[in-house]
């Protein structure tokens, strides 16, 4: 396969990065929640469906679309995703009622799944295999940039133009990528042949969607959540049974027979679970316990995203350094320790904490998250067949999303229970809030450390 010249490859990488950017920029929507709630006259609790309708859709469908990309072309799937996203942004901004907004978010989730499933595969195909880690580092950097810029842009635009602007501003971005993508050369090495397993795809999508929905509802509606969870697990068990007998499986389950690969995917979820703690709880800490305003709070949270954007390309360069042979798994171990220690450090914050004291652990946590995401992307691309690059990238994104949903559920439950136990009848007491905040971060950070030390009983899981 003849690769494009350096200039053409870099231009192609820019187009892919631009198209991918529309997904992490969705953090701008969070800033619009109060305005959406007021405009549609809905209960505050209902706003969660703006997130769930989008996240559950793309998480449930990514692996299916990754497989379709491996069979029918990564560029084609990516292109369809950009087109659907453009339609979805328009539909979201023009939604006349809340239920129409949710339907448009479902469509946006489908578009995001199409884009995310094949983005890494498209990017790595433009460059020699020896540059794979650096390419994935640049690709991962786009998520950090989007996560850092999204809330700032969202806050500015909502204030001037209203909540619709958080969707409108991504329309020209998706259209720009959509217009330029057809000029990107199709460098997919080899496509999977055979018949696509539609029943397996349905089982996988339903199982993942039901399981994640159950995780989200298990705190408030235990029986409902458990029922959906059981149905999701049953679908996934049937899916695995079907996959091991399939001539053209959606996921090459044989890869999970390698324990180090399985452990890395499990820790992808665990690291993201712990890494979600500051995004979930720190905003409440800033409002309740400090004198920092929303603007300063946004900057503090963005520091972690900046750390991710910095770490990913540096990690890619290290993994591609020819003078020294560095494997991804030990760096993933180190990055996991960084996330755990930074989380514990956040738990030591008091009412008198200053900006620098908050920014340092947030940045370190971001470094850890960025490095880990790069490492698992690189390992997945390395372990799976080159014809399964779409599935490899999707697998990483799915385990990451499951970790975020677990974090939102488990950390919220732990924090709420601690406040109730420590505050007695007065759950609004500041002392109870601060203690619950501290213990929640300690539990998350120390829990991750214990899991890491447990795996070190068998060092080969990380050091081959």
C-alpha cells in the first residue's frame, strides 16, 4: 500500500481531527442546561435525558459501526457520521419541544458513534505503522482540546445567543470536515470480508445500552435498574456465545484470552471512573466551600483537559522513540498511579485552598488520563488485526464510556451516603459536605491504588 506524502498525510490528519472535534466539544452543552430547563419548562431531573439519550446511543453503537467500517470502509462510515451530525446539530437547535430535542440528540449520538468508531483507524492508515503511537497521540490530543475549549465557548455563546448556539457553532465545523473529507485518500490496508452479523450487532447494541442505562438508574430506581441490567447482561452473554462460533465476529474475542489486554481494558474503565470525580464533585466544592466564581471554576476544570492535550502527543513521541524501546503497558501503569495520587491530593483541599494548589493535581490527573488513553489505543491497535482497526478504536471508547457512567453513578452514591451519615439530620451542613467530599476522593484514589497493587502480584500483566 502506497502511503500519501507527508504534506497530504498531515492535511488528512487535520481533516480527521476537525471532524472528531465535534464530539468532545459537546461539553459545551452542559453549560446550556439551565437555559434548556427554563425554555422547555421541564424539571431539573429531566435534563439528564439530554445527556443519556446522546451518550447511551453512541456508546451502544460504536463497536457495531467500527465493524462496519472494517468491512465497508472507514472513510465512508466517518463521512456518514459527519453528515448525520450536521443534520442533528440543526435539529437540536431548531427543536420546538423537549421530546424533539431528545430525538435529535439520539440522532447526534448515532453520528458521534459513526465518527468515533473509525477516526483512529482513518488517522493511522495515513502514516507508516512505525508512527502509529504518534498519530494516536495527536488524535487523543483533540479530545483534550475539545474538553478544554467546549465549556468556555458554550458559556460565552449561551450568554449572547441562547442555548441553541451550543449546537449551531458545531455545524460549520462538521460541514468543513464533510466537504474536505472526500479528497482524503482511502488508505485502508485491507477490509474484512464476509457477512455482517446483524443479530450479533443488535445483541451487542442492546446489551451495552441496557447495561449502561441500568448503571445510571440503579441509585434512584433500584428494581427498574436491576431488571434492565439483567436483560443487558443476558443479551451480552448470548452475544459472546454467538461470537465465539461466528466465522466473522464483530469483536475478536480471542484477544481477551490475553490477560494483560483484558486487564488494560478493565483499567480503562476504572481510571475513567476515578478520573470523573473532579468533574462531578469539584464544581459543588467550589460553590459551597470557596470564594471562586463559575469562571474560575471553569478554568480549574479545564486544567485537567489541558493536561490530557499535553500528555497525549508527548506520550506518542515516547512510544515511537526508536532509540529506546518503550512499551505502552508500563506507561499505562504509571499514568494510572498519577490519576490515583492526584485524586487523593484533591481530597486534601480545604476552604482556604488557592488556585495553584488546585491546578497542580488537576493537571497531573489530566496527564495521567491523556497518557492512559493513548496507551490503550496503541495496545488495542497493536493486538488486534490491522483489518480490525475500527473495532479496536471503538473498544477503547466503549470501555472508557462505561467507566464515566460508573463514575457518575458510584461516586454520586458514595458522596450522598457520606453526607447523610456525617451530617445527620442536617445534610446541608458545610462540615458534613467537606468531610463527604474528602472521603469520596480518598475512597476513589485509594481504591484505584489498591487495584493497581493487586495486579502487581502478577507483574507480567504490565511488563510482559
